[in-house]
């Protein structure tokens, strides 16, 4: 049995979910966490941030509900409006960090989002991931080589396929998986106690034969 966390590094609600995910993983150290990057801003949606007029209002709501902070450097990106959020590039970098430290993938996902939402750093810039890696004590030489290689791009593409196979259409989505059984624990926002209750229900059905897919 494991948790599957499907997020997008450029999704503000995923950023807001980070404290909840940290609490859930702290309560359940026995559950491995698979982190999967989604493709929220790809193709025709990889456009200047000014095209998404709802962003500032959504951020205010996210901050109010979750307590996360959007830093001044990020706010300047919003004000300028020309920054392009490219989920494929973000997933590429996240795949490299995850490969280097798979047991710390959930924390690294939060670090990546903080680099953007707090520090205003581009997730299309390899230097951002090197900075995250250095702060996490990872081998930056190894990370740099992986960022330049094709394997990370293939891993990012595999993440998008994995998210689609799981039926995820909104970020963040937290699931529980036990073999073929998959259940949604949270979408968008939920408190740790609610997730615990859903986990208990899922665990209680482990001996059953019903498969749940979402």
C-alpha cells in the first residue's frame, strides 16, 4: 500500500496542499509516496501568465485557506505578466530530483514549488533545480548531468501518462493504492484528519475483492 500524489509544480493549489501532505506523511511514515507530475500548462496552455486572469484572486484564496506565503519575487512575476509556466519543463526537473532521492520526493516537490511561489525562480531554468538540490544536500554534479540527459524528459512524459491512467483531471490529487485497488483521498484541498479517515476506510477494505478506480 502506498500514497500517490499527483501535482503540478505550477499549480497554486498544489503549493497550498504541501503542509497537508507533510502532515499526512509524518503521520504515516510506513506508507511510501509516489510523486507524479501533471501537465497543467503544456501545449497551448504554456502561455504568458497574464493570460490567466484568475491567478491573483486564486492565490489570495489559497493563502487565506492554507496559510502558504506567496513571496515578493513571485508577485513581481505576476505583475509583469510575461512569464510562461511550462509544466513539461517543471516535470523534467522534478523527475531528476525524484530519481536522486525517491524517498524524499514529496518534500522535494514542496521545495520546487517554494522556489517558484516564494522565490520567483523559473522552473524552466536548470539552475533552479540545482539550487533545490544543493539545499537538500544532493549531488549537484549528478543532478546537472541528469538535467542535460534525455532520461528526465522521458520520465516527465511517463508522469503525464501515469496521471492520465489514474484518471486525474485536477491538481493536486492524493490517492491510496494497494495493488490494483486505487481510491481518491483528496482533490484540491483537505485536512489531514479527513484524509486519515479516508485512509482507514481504504485500509479496512484491503481484504475485499472490489477494485476502485478513479
